[in-house]
C-alpha cells in the first residue's frame, strides 16, 4: 500500500500513529521526481495542506508526541504535528506545479502565516529549542518553493507572508538566525527573479489576485502610492522589516562564521527544495546569520549589470526612509501648487529635519557587499552592459557627496550626543563604502575597443562628475606633509611646509591649449589668452575658487588612514587610456592636486605611488597637462645637510625661477681653526629661512676645524648632498666652478643648460 493511500486511510480512521508513519514515508519518497509527480497526481498535496492548516490552528508545532515538551501539547483535532507535514509538503511542491496548485487551493499559505510568527515567538523564549528551529526551517523552505514556482500559488503565498511573517524571521538571532536567514534570503531572491522590482506577478492573471488592494496599479492597504506598495521585494516595508535586520545580523560581532570566509563552492546552504533538515543537529552544516551566501547572491543579481535595485534598497535602508520620502513628495506638491496658483498657497512649512535623509550602517553594509560582488565578478553580459547601471552610478556619486558633507558638518558641530555620533559614524562608513565602489569599478579590466565608449564604466562615471567630486575631496584636505623622515626631520633635510596655495593653478610660459604661445608674464594656459589683456580667469582658477560650490564643505580633516588613497586611486585609474578624462582633470585644475600628493604622508600608505600613477596617466592622455608640468619652475630650495654644513647659500629667484648658489658667510669665518659652531645663517626651507648652530652641532663635532669650502666638500665624500639641486651645486664646486676668491662674495649662477629636478 502506498504512503498516500495509508495517509488517507489514517485520516479517515483517526489513527495518528499510522498517519505519522505515512507522512515520514512521503518525506523520504518525495525526493524522487517520479514519485513526487505520482503523489501530486493523487491529490496528496491537498490532503497534506489541509492537515497542515489543522495543525497550525491547533498550535501543535513539534514533531514529537512527548508530553514533557511544553511546546507540544496534544490537540484532538490534529493527527500529525506541523513540522513533519511541512517537510513532506515542501518536498512534494519542489518543482511540481500540480502540487503547488493543490497546496495553494487548500490554504497552505494561510497555515504558514499562522505558524511563522507563533514559532518565532516561542523560539525567542527558548532559543535553544532545536525542534522549533527545525519547524521554522521547514516552513520557510515550503514558502520558498511555493513562491519560486510563481503563478497563482506563488502570488497568493507572497501576499500572505510578505512582509509581516517574513519580518518576524528576520529578527531571529543566534543559531536560529544562522539556519533561517539564508532560506529567507533565498525566498526573496526567488521572488525577485520572478517579478524584479514590481509589486505583483504579471503572470498571475487570476481575477482575485489582480483585483486585490495590493495590486501594483492600485493603492496599498495603508493608503500609500505604488511607490510604497507592500508587495515589493525592495520596497520600504521590505527594507525596514527584512533587509535592515538581515544586514545588521550580517555584521554582528557574535555570529558563527565571518562572511569574509564564506565561499560559495564549499558552503552547505539550506536546500529550499528537497533537503531534509531534521538531521541538522547531527550533520555538520555551515549557515550564516544575515543570509550568508544567499545574501551575496541577491545583492549581485539585483544590483549588478541590468539590476538597478541599489538606489531603491539603499534609500529604503535609511532610518525613517518612508516618512522622509512622503514628506518630500508633500513638499513637492505644495511647491507645484504654489507655482500654479501664484498666491502663496503652496508656501512650504515643512521642516528641513523632516526631509533630510539620515544614514545607517546597513547602507554601508549593502554598499560593501556590492563592492565585493564587483571585485569577484569576471563575467560579462551579452550584449555588453555596464556592471552598474547609469542610475546606480549617479546615485553612488551623489551619496558620496552627501556623506562627505555630513561628515564635515558633524565634525564642525563637535556634538557628543549619542544619536549625532552614530549618524556621523554611519555617514563615515557610507562614504568609505562609496569610494570603495568607485575604486572597484575603475580597477576592472576594460578591453581597448570599449574604452571611451558608452559601455566603459569609468567614462560614464567621469561624464557624471566623478573627477570633480574626487578632486574636491582631495582639495578640501591640507596639503600632504610628506612621509617618512622628510615629515619628521628638523633642519635642512625637512620637507618644506606648504599651504593651500599649492593647489592654485600653475601658469607656465608654454604652448597653450589652442596652439598659441604665451610669454613669461604668467599668461593663462587654459585659455591661451594673456590674462592682462582680457581679465578672464582660467578653468583651473574657477575650480580653485569654486571647488565647494554646489555642495556643503567636504571633510577638512582626514577621516581615516588611507583616505587620500581612496580618493586618488579611482581618479588615477579612470585616466588610464582615456584622454577625455585626462583633459577633464586638467580643466578642473587637478594637475597641482595630483602633484601635491606625490609628497606622500604618513597614514596614507602608497599615496606617492598612486600619485605617480596618476601623473603618468595624466601626462600620457593630456598634452596640456604635460606642458603645464614641463613649465614648472622651482619655488623653494631645500639644502642637503652636507651643503648646509659647507656654508652654502642656495636661493631661488622668484622672478626668473633660477637657482643661485653662493657662500652665506665670508671666507674669514672659515680660516683654519674655525669651528662649525661659529657658522651663521645657513639656508633652510626658503631663501629667508635660517638654521641655528645647535642643529648643526648635532651632526658635526664642535671642535672640528673647517678648511675652505672646496676642501671640505672633497673631504666629505661619505656625506653627499641629497636633493638634485644640492648634488648639482656640489658637483659644480668640486669641478672648480665654486667661489675661488675667498674675498669675492658674488653669487654663482647655475649654467642655463642644467636641468634642476624636484627640490622637495
């Protein structure tokens, strides 16, 4: 006798033991597709669904008849507990449309709607009860199979369970979260695969469904518009009730396995079709709170390539997202009404706090998942498409700008209140995640044929304003102070101190962008017209003057170590092989900003290397930028320690940019027996800077006698000059080009054919 016949006979006779055995046999037999189809044809799904509803009404959840279990009270109107019935029906509905239709007609979704909240409530009281956890797992797997099949059964099940029943499961913690969250994410993933961002399934043409209050063409039950329909996978209800708890759980400190160690290939994820989870207490399985690998799959499929759900999801994850959106819509309607009537009827009384978006760490978590997905994705679409849609790219740039402004505003307030600090921290990690996405997309390998086309993501980002954003973030910070010993040293070897004027546009007597040649009077390189004759300002000057226009100020203090690198790396990558982007950076005055980063700074590892990569790409792609750099002139002189000890004076003529070398003291001070301590006025960072005798005594003995200049340099072969200018001067003196007459204090100019390199 088949299990289906035995079960029906037991139902008629009221034999609970026989019914239980028949159900367990169906759990096992339904794993075979042929047997599954045979059972579905016999109408077993209808009988199981009816019994499942009886067990849910009776509150008989566990798969044990033991009376010592307080959660398994015997009920006269239920033959079999809920859990084994859910497992049998789950296996029966896997991939079989007949079984799914029968389960839906017998109100299986109604049983799940009753069971999930009740089981979660009991589990919160006793979070170690494995039987309750197994019952929730089986219920979720059944719901997933019903929804994944689509059609009428999937649509009715989705509307019954989403979002209220699913949101209760998202609140679970501990081991229960590790076992249930992946299945919940798989359910949401299956629904998204069917309907995308729509609120209903177009294939479910049943009159009862398409005419419901939650139809996408009608208002939802709460009176909100279609934008707030409760049936959407990425709607406000789903974000607040499901995605926020899941993302929060994925970053919780105390969870079984860190998500970084999750690998799709070796992770055993719950089988939402035919797996039997009753053995979860004995079999070693790895689950993950927050959804684990299923959460990553959902993010990849919904946000990358043709998926355009990142803006919707990210906005919905913000605190009070729905109320803010409604307030903005109301403000817009008032404004339109006032413009139409012209009588002030639309005067806006909405407070700024009601329409300003907040930030949440869940947003940063979602953005970080997107960044990981971009880095791990190597495949392309056919036909080719951007890895992130244009709408998503624009949203990321806008979010980065708003987060950066919020971080600076919060720093300026210096408010220690807990809410304000949490908002600042959330904005900080959101800004970091946005910069991470920009860096990830610009690091992807792009075929030469695609570069500078509509399918090139770096070109699309640049057209949307990425260079202006990144240069603005860099320019808002102080000039890099130098790295290593140059930043810590005191004395002639210390890097020169530069202020924000370093970011001013550089004017050079070179060929201009339009092919004309300017003189040495500081004509404008970007326009090719002498500034004295037109009074016009260059694009670089406009950027320097208006870099903060259009947005609130960006962070003026480095928010985290490596911040400059996070801003510079996407810009340097985007300029590679893209002349249009290079010209854009040059027009925005980015040459001086990138050159300043070559100084490096402690805390920004590899900043100098990234800056050199950016300079290389900029010069290769923009002739104007290359001419600008070639026309640079020395601004300050930094003497090497050996030259300073030798008493040399190196100055830079502010008018001509020529380096002038001479002795800074008369020769009588260097007579035999003269000590280093007697020297005065050694040049330091600028032509007017000086170094005291105490600094010199630290490297040279105060009792050391000092012969003439050339002799001292020849005897100090082990202590050579460091900077290019210092080495050039030292070589000139050793070659006999120095001041031969001790009484002649005239400066010696470097020959014109010499090239003086970077002095810093």
